[in-house]
C-alpha cells in the first residue's frame, strides 16, 4: 500500500475515533457526500483538504502520520535464524540493541568505535531483517511492536544465560539505581497465575516507558535491564532432606 493510501486509511480511522461521518466531512469541505466517498475510495484528497479535515477534527498532520504508523503491522519476534544472525555478528547485535532503544545514527557513531560506512551496512542488514527502516539522511525508523521480545529459549536468551547472566548478577544491588528481591512462599495455582499476570503488566510498563522516553536526549537516559523470573522451585540442597 502506498503512503498516500495509508494516510487516507489513517484519516478514516481518525473520523471513526471522532464519530464523524462522510456527510460531516462533506459539510466541512463544501462537497457532496458522493464526492467525499469517491475521494476516499481513490485516495484523491489533496494535502490542502487533508490539512483542513485535520484542523476540523482537532488533530495536526503529524498526529495523523503517527496514527497511520500505529496501524502498520509490527514485528513482535524474530525467527530463530534471525536471532542467530545477530549472535554471530557482535557488531550487528550492538547496532540492533541500540536501535531497539531508539538511538539514532549520530548517537550510535558518537558512542561506539565504528565507521559511518560500517554502521550503514549494519543498519541495511537490520532493514532487510524487518527490524527497522533506514530512511533518507540515515534516519532510523523502528518497525517492531512495543511488545517486541526475544524468542523463549532462542539464541538471544541462550546467549544471555551463558555470557551475560553471570556479569549481570555480579553486583550487590545496593545502590539507588538497582534492586533485587528474592521471595519464597507456598502458592496455589490461582495465586501463581495472579503473580504471572502482574509480571506481564510490569514488562508492558517497562516497554511503554522505554517507548515514551525515546525522544529524550541520550544523556538523560541510561541503559537499564529488568530481569523477571518466577517458577515453582526449591533449593536443591534441601532435596536430600525430603521424605
């Protein structure tokens, strides 16, 4: 679908959200209802008319574009082969993680030792993988969903467990920017399900905050990792004492 058609689809959605009809649009533009229907069907509205409709609806053109982008299919998970491709190329993984944290081209160049040429190559690879779009001027546009996650027991999670987990937990978690809680109890299946839902909500909040703050300066944002774990488990050293 062309960008023009996508804009018209977003305009239809904006009308629906504002509970407006084609007849209302016709009155706004001093056109017949049939003309408005035809313009929507052929994606024939001029930018001037689209701008007038947006003003009438109380939204700006930027808001319409954002609405359009929200309607596009989002990638929520990579394939096993794609995750392995990232693991096999540490520079590609670095650029992917940076992009997923909403870093832009110049910010990546300023923080890491790689050339513009290499960065473009890596971003082009991520473009082909469907993670992002590399736009003119080397602008980076993520096309993954806010709930994007790595495959369970996939290459990325396996890499984390074997290479990152020990480093991550080699910390006393006793400063103002860290926290670790280890709890133990006896839970029913229903209570466990409630806790699982709470963890899911927390992960959604993490992703939403990361998305909302994406436009803040890099200097105001810091790499942050949240590990959530919940399972039925008893310390193995206690096993010998069980009847």
